[in-house]
C-alpha cells in the first residue's frame, strides 16, 4: 500500500478550499455536511470504448468517477465529453470541485451527477483534464463529501 503525504496536505492546506467549496455548494437544508474526508487508495483507471468515445472509470469503496472524452468529435463539431461523479454520501452531487496538490481547482455544476463538456466552462474543463492527466492524487469535494483519490497512474490519452 502506498503512503501519501497528500492526506496531510489535503487536511492542512486544502481544508479552507474544501470548506469554501462545501459552503458554496451548500446542502438541501442549507448547511454543509460535517462528514470526515475519505481517502481511496490503490485504485487504477479502467478504459473502454462506448459508442466510439473513450470512457475512463475510477471506482473505489462508495465512490466512482467517469470521464468520457471526445477528442475526435465523433458525433459532430460539439464535444460530447462528460464527467460523472458519485460520492459516498451524495450519489448525484449538484456541484463539485476537483482539487490538485498544486492548488489547481476545477468547479462544476452537475445535472444528475454529471457535468457536460458543452455546458462546462472551457477553462474548468481543461483544468480538470490537466489534473487527472498529471496527478496521481487529487480530491473531489461536494457539499456532503470530501474524497481524496490516490491512483496508481495518471489518466492517459487525449481528452479535450
């Protein structure tokens, strides 16, 4: 099992960002949840091709991420990429922030737990792809959850 300094970094350096993200996302009752951060370690991306689109999945106990890429614009000029998130306490969060150790962050509004590339801010989408393509440790934060992912390898392949 790999030991990581990101947990300590996350707790001390990113806690204000997490608190801000949770405050901004709010909850249905209007208050941020007080759940403890979750660390998911020793997981790897799985890759498949669905309807001509590269699909990248990451699964851990109680949480999943799925990044669908469309670098070749398979169905026309508009990108069909998406980023789906399911977290331990919030299966379909409405807002999330993806945080890197470097301090980079990408915030998204989600519909049914999914951010669509066509509706996302292009800069936020590019930051998300950069974080997942260069970081083996990153966090996904919602109003109810803070999950740190410790993956074996960075996400490979084009995804713009």
